[in-house]
């Protein structure tokens, strides 16, 4: 266990140094999307559930937080609480409704429902949500507890989001290594067998999905805090593809893979687009190459290499990494 | 819709409710024909997608991109050769060939992993990358493709105005679908294709090169998408992102019809086409979302789609 | 195999590091304008035009001495036509790149988001697109609008239509705020000019097939049809109007149009199609400033400028001019200078309305040339409608009248 916490600490340290060699705004974006991707991966990599509708949870979380901030003058913590509540409820409901469908049918059905949320925010509810404009009018945020901070300042914002991210990582980690987490793993590896052992696989699916939705909602709330604004696009179903690509880049069967993938994706999006508007080509090509050569994603491949390193290869970098980890 | 305080002072002409005017029957009929033409493009795309899924269990996210490539190909061939019809034929062939190459070089290596997610994600990567490649060669502005001579304008059939090109698209699509059905049902190769869809292992055990069959099936699916793009080119705007919107609607049509079922794709394409046409007539603002609603209802009530096979669920 | 993939991984890491280090060191001796434009996405061609316009303006400014003796630099970021991406880029530009001013966006919705951000962070924002940021609650002293508002565009084209084409009209409108604003503008104008509104069809943004919407329009038998849409939607609608035999029989008025659409559907954009634009290169025959602008653009980029390049060019030049007159980069001083200034960069003399910083810009009504057009000569200017005939006065602008009072048909 201590080894696992050491890993988390190392990751936390690396994240803290991000602003040094990138900048605060990009680093904060990476934290938010990293959380989103990791939440997504709880469903995909750990429970084997593919969904194209995570934008619903992210978006509902973002709007819940935004509405609380805008109309009820809530504090940031209250806003995040509402985001968690709403997003997990939505995920629970949608999971329960669609649980009997398999594979790609499930994924598309979730996407259809997600798109209906988008439509709700766009049209009937637009007097509350701002419609296509997104939710504006959120004041510059201030943190009152546990410290006083002006969240308009990039460093303070980064620090706040970093702390929330670490808490979420710890909770997700506990969840994934809990008994329910083991059941999820069984679900991913061999569902019929799990059912044969007497477990209610549908319940496991719904719980896994709800947890995934919960943390996606937190990511959405953080997105709102980061921007001071809620874009309608946060609910658009195609944007569910973003955490998918990030997870793929980093490695979907690893815990931190999606976080790494988020870093790479945002880096590409921000930096490559300075040189060429064709950054999507590079990301797409990277996805293709990764699937063909390194299907485990970057982190997954690294882990594989470490696992394979044997005593005889004392010169190899993987051997020494294995010794360290 | 009575209008109270915001309309105070604004004269009645603007204030009055828009009349739910009686829609003449010839308009309704025209709408139905238009729905059929809309459906035709859906049918081409959805049947291709269905076929690929049936054969490979892969949802081809890059389907919209091949649709787009078909449109660009017809633009290019039309430009260099000056003939729209030859352009369409060559476009279909060229893109189908590209599809075959893609399948052999990029998708085939993934089959042995046994994980159905990887090919799907690979097509996703292609869908991201390929439009940018097109932008590199053709730039950002849309490419002009005109209606071919002889099919410009409309026919006047009594009180009906029927666009000639739309009629052509309907006729072409149903001819192609009929030929495809004949091919699958009556020819040897078609039989092998159908067998591969049902039981790959058995076909392999009988000494037939399954890889080649899959490549052929994939190419046919792509050819259908390219044909859809080529015939849609004069009707819509030919630009690199044209595949994005259509792929969404295409998924809906395929899923409603049942992944893996060609007949389902045809029926579903027509139904969805008509649904969109009539929603546009009566409640334009909902034309976009109504298809998601239909998909959700169908999937909840009959999860395998209208004609999908039970085993595929 | 092991060493091969090792090499690949190392290469990837190396490239990544190289990219990072290649970011050039920031020079503190320039005045930076951060421009957020859609370089990817469906309107990338127009975003590209904006970039060209802005960069040409910077070049012209630097040639005549720069800004307060320093070089003017345009730092461009891709908004992907997305409000949240634009906002993230704005944060990066303001907090990391430390730009002195913000500019840009093609979409009115994005411009409102950037406007709010600029006001929260007290930095001047030169808006490029047709936008509502100069209306009602969005008015903020840091924002300056570079193109007409949708209301103004509707007034200009409708005035022409009601005088020349008839009174009965039917509209096809893209169902989002910009389209809705145009329709409201038309309905108000219809009241003023004795028009007869027969109805409206709403088409969702991004509709690829308008054939379902057109029969209803035909059934109503209007004197002319109004298209409240743009870009892909417009070119597709026009193509399909031709297919159904409408184009050519009933005049079509596109409240806002682009030369790109004319080029794309050539030769369908003929004498029966009218369109509104903020700028058309033929103005070079009327205004010396237009001539200078068009020729410089043509020389640098090989084609005449579109309206989006024009507004980008205007906004950057106006800003530079104001900074030089203010003699400082202080926001309050520059804002005052912008408000007081008179500018003739692309047309006749123009100014910003003081209460809402709306550019008092004229709007052109073009008529297609169809087959007779060639290269970029695709239309004729029917009328240039001055701002005095279309712009809302301060009282109305601040209360968002008369748009708020006009109910939209559903």
C-alpha cells in the first residue's frame, strides 16, 4: 500500500512542477481534464464500460456549479457539492436505465441521452442556462475556507484545483482497490464468469458508472471555476471523445495513464496550434500510431516494459526503473 | 401565443400569432418525396456502416470521413475530366481502394488482439486526422460541385415540383441496394460474405481466406459511403468537416435499423428521412434532436434495432 | 524489438523537449495584441482572413513609426470557434504572454464571452465580428465592436428590399441567437416600411438539407425570401433553392453573405440574389482609404480582402491610432482616445458611438452577377446604407429595444 501512496506522491510532485515548465493556465487545464479522463477511465479501463455520453456528467456538473454560483451566490465548495450530487444522480439514473444493453449499443444510447441534456440546456431551459451563449455573469471567485484566496489569480486557482484533484485521486484510488473495485475488474475481464459466481453484474455496472459520473461532475465543476463561465459545449456528446483520446494516449489499463494523456493532449492543443492550425492531424496520427504499436498507451507500455525487465539485463533502463518502483 | 407586456405598443401586425395555416396536400407530398431523397443518402451510409459492423464487429467512426473523401474525389475527377458521371464512378473506386488499403495496413494487425475496442479507436483517430490532410491539399474553403447537366432544375408533375436530381438520387440508391441484395443473395462471393458475417471461424475452417473476404466487405461498405458523398456533393457544401454531422445521423439510422442488418438500414434510412422531413415542416427547431429521441426510444424498447440479430446485442 | 521501441519513445520525448525549448524568448519591447481567431473549424477560411487583416494592419502601423515608438505585434491563438477554448486562450494570453490588448473572434457568441473576460480583467478588447456586445447588459467600457450589429444589418438590407423588391416576405432563419436577432430586426423594419410578414421557417444550425424547409416557403408566395443564415448553411440553402426551382423565380435576400459563398456556388449566385456585407473590395473606387487597404492586401496576399479581414484591419489600426493619440498604454486614456477618434481606414470617416462603443459602420447591399462574374468580381454594390439609417441610439441600445419587444414566431 505504501508503494501505491508513494506513487501518488510522486505524481503530485510532478504536477506541482508543471507551471514551471509550462505555465499556470495550461497546467490548470491539464489538472481539470486529467481528472475528467481519470474519471472516464474508471468506467472504461477498470470496469470495461465504454460510454460516449460522459459529456452529460461533465456538463451537468459544470452547469450545477455554475448555476449555484450565479443564481445563489454560493461558495465554491457548495458549488462543487451540488455538482457532485447532480452528476452522480444523472449517472446513476442513466446507468440504471441502459444497463441491460451491451457494448456499443450502451455507448450510443448514453450518447443519445447526453445529447438530450444538451438540447435541454440549449432550448427549453435557456432562460436559466443562457442557451447557446453559455452561462455568463459569474463573478470573480473568492475562496474563504480554509484560506482566503482570490481565485482570479492564476497561481491560487492552480493551487485550489490541485488540492481538489489530489483528494479525488486518493478517493478514486481507494475505490478502485476496494472490494467493489475488484468486482469491476472481474466485470472487465470476464463478465459471464462473474455472473456465474453469483454476483449481480448489473449492480456493479451501475455503481461503477455512477462513480465515474461523480468524478466527471467534479471535473465539470472545476472547469466552471477555472473559466468563470459555463460553455454549452460542455454538454455536447462529441466532446465525450476528448477524455477517450486522452485515456488512450496515456494508457487505459493504468491508473495515471489518463492524466498523462491529458497532459499530452492539452500540450498538443496549445503548443502545436501555435505553429500550425493542423494540430488535429498530429493528435489523430498519434492515436493511430499508438494503437498500432503501443496499444497500452504510453504509461501502459512503460509498465509492460518494467514488468518484463529481468535480472539479466542489468544495463537496461527498465530494470532500474523496476528496482525503483 | 398571446403576447402581453413586452408587446405593449407594438402594432398588431407583428403581434399576431403566426397562423397555423392549412398546408396543402401537394406540399405534404413534396415533403414526402424530399424525405425519401434525404433517406436515400442515409441508406447508402447506414448500409455501409452496417455491413462493416456485421463483418468485423467494428463501428467505423471514420465513415463520415470516407463520405467526405467521396465528395472531394468527385470534385477532383469532375474538375480534371469534365464529366460528372465518370467522376462519380472513379470517386467510388478510388475511395474504395483507399478503404481497402486502410483495412489491410491499419485494421488487420489489430484483429489478433481480440479487443474490439482497438479497431474502433483507430477509426476514431482516422476521423481526427484525415480532415486535416484534406485541408492541407484543398485548403479551408468549400469546393464547388455543380449539378450535372440534364439533372438541373425540377420536373413539374401536376401541382408538384420534383427536383430532378433528388429523383435521380432516390432511383440510384434503390438500384444500388437492389444490386447489392442480388449480389449477396445470389452470387457465390455474396454467400461467402454472408457466411463470414455469421461464423468467421467456420468459413476459415473451410479453407477460404477470411482476411480477403473481410477486406472486400470493408471496401464495399466504404464504397457505399463514398457513393453517398459523391451524390451528395452537388446538394451540400463540400468542405473538410462535412462528414462530422452526417456521421452522427448515420449512427442513429444504423442503430435504429439494427447493426449488421442491410434491410434494417434501408427501412430505417427511409423512416428517419421522413421523420426529419416532417419535423422540419411542423417544428423546425426540433429537427435536430428528434432523431436522438427516436434512437433512444427504439433502443429502449427494442434494443437490437428493428432488424438486428439477437446475438449482436 | 525492445531497442526499437525504446528508440521510438526516446525520440518522442526528445521532440517534445525540443518543442518546449523552441518557444522563443519574449521580447518586452513590443506592444502586443492577443488575437483569438477560429483557425480550425467550419469557418477557418474567415478566421484566416481576419488574421491576414490584423497582421497587415500591424505591418502598416509599424511602417509609419509603430505604437509609441515600439513595434506592434499580433499574437494569434486558435479559438476553434469555441467559447471555452477561446476563454482558455484569453487567459493564457493575458496571464502568460502578458499581452496589452485583446482582439478577435469570428463568432458573436464568443465575442461576448471574451468581452466579459476583458471587463473582469480590465483589459481593452477590440471585437472583430458582428456582435451583441454593444447592446443591453453586455455593454462594458472595455469592449469595442468592429462590425455592425445584427439589427443594423437587418435594417440596411430590409430597407433596400422593401423599396425595390416588394412588401410580402417570408424568411428562412438559422435557429440560434444571431439568426433570431436578424429576424427580429427584419420584423421591426417591416413595421416601419409597410412590409407584410408572411411567416418564418426555423432551420437548426448546421442543417445539411434544406429541401424539407423550402416547400412551405413556396406555398406562401412571397414577393421575396429572406435568408438569415451564413456560410455552409447559406450556400447549401441557395443550392437547394435552385434545385427546387425557387432561385431565379423569387428574389432571395441574404441579410449577411460572403464572397466565398458566391464563389462556391458560382454561377448560381445571380441577379436574383441579394446579400449584405460589411465590406466589398469594389469600394476602392469610392474611397481612397479603401483603395489603399485593398491594394495593400492584394499585394501581400494575392487576393482582395473579405469583410472579416476588413474589420480586423480596422480595429487594429484604430487601436494603434488611439494609443498614439493617448500617448500611453493606460486603459482609461486609450479608451477615451478611442471614443474621441475619427477613423478612415477602410471606408469614409467613422467613429465609435460613445455609450456602447459600437462602430458607426455602413452596410452594403450587393447583387450577384451570376455567369457574368469572374475571379473575385462576383457582385455589384447596389447601395451603401450609412450607420445613421441603421444604428440604434444610446437609449435604445442600452435597453435592447426594439428587439426585446418583438415576439418571435414559433
